[in-house]
């Protein structure tokens, strides 16, 4: 199911790029200022894709569990250091990941916050027709994750309220509408540690970035 969601995400990004590719503009105009150093801020919506390890909780409960997506928001601020590299701080909130018993009824709900620092290596194709407006990037970083998990049946041991370190990696793309406004789409996988190691998850984020190039 996780692979299907990633495929859907990539198809959606590809469709948006295909629609935008028809905008007529010369290569010189398209590339002007789109990869210069400078600050940016962004805001978007997220879909959280749980990949929780529930085996131990299912064993205690004596029945299987299923996981449900979460919706939330994404706030980011960064600085483009060079054409091929940026740094970015990112905050995400994921509201009420659902964990249900296979036989019916809620097992738990999880609210998850992340605050991370990230490196973003960029690849900027120069080929027509996008000519620099499409900018593909990787994401690798880490920071803090806070998970508030409310369990609805005693003895399962799933409830917790913890703050731990989280690593994250993924990839995304920016599509510049103007030299100051870019749409972004991104998929990132989160790897919490210690008491939250069972609560790994992916997230897709779609939104808009406002760019303030220097010079």
C-alpha cells in the first residue's frame, strides 16, 4: 500500500508539471533568478502515511490492527546556498493517525509533530521546455518528533506521550510559476528513535514557497 501511495504522489507531481510545461517562455527568461541564493518560506498541506510496527501491540491485544492516514500542515523556511544546495527548517503536524482493531473499534489515535533541519541537494534540468523552472531535490535531515498516542484499551501498551529524535529522507520538486513563487511537492519518510521507534511514517506535502533571492 505504501508503494501505491508513493506512485500516486509521483503521478500527481508529474501531471502538474506536464500542465505547466506548456507555458511559453524563452530559456533566458525561465532561468533568470530561479536558482540564485536567497531566503524562502513555504506553507502546505500534508497527508501522513503510517508505517507503524504494531506486531507487539497486536500480540497483547489478541487481534489485528489496521492503520489509517492523517491530514495536517507543513511550514518551512530555508536559504538557497548555491544552485545545487539549500538548507531548510521544516515543521509538520499530523492530526489523528487512526489505529483500528480488525474486528471493529478504535485501538488508538496518534498526533505527531516534527521539527527538523534539512539539507536539500538540487538538480536543475536546463532542457526545454522547462528550462530551470523544474527543480528536483533530495531531502536528508533530522530533528525532534513528539508523538501523543491515546490508547482506547488497557493492557495493550500503545499509549504514550514522548519527545524523541527523528531522522528523515526523501525527495521532491519545485515548479516556479514566477521568479518569486514556486509550487512544491514532496515525499519524506520519517524514522523516529527510542520510545517512538515503532511509529515510523511517510508524508506527502504539497504547497507554495515564496522566494526572496539575494542580490
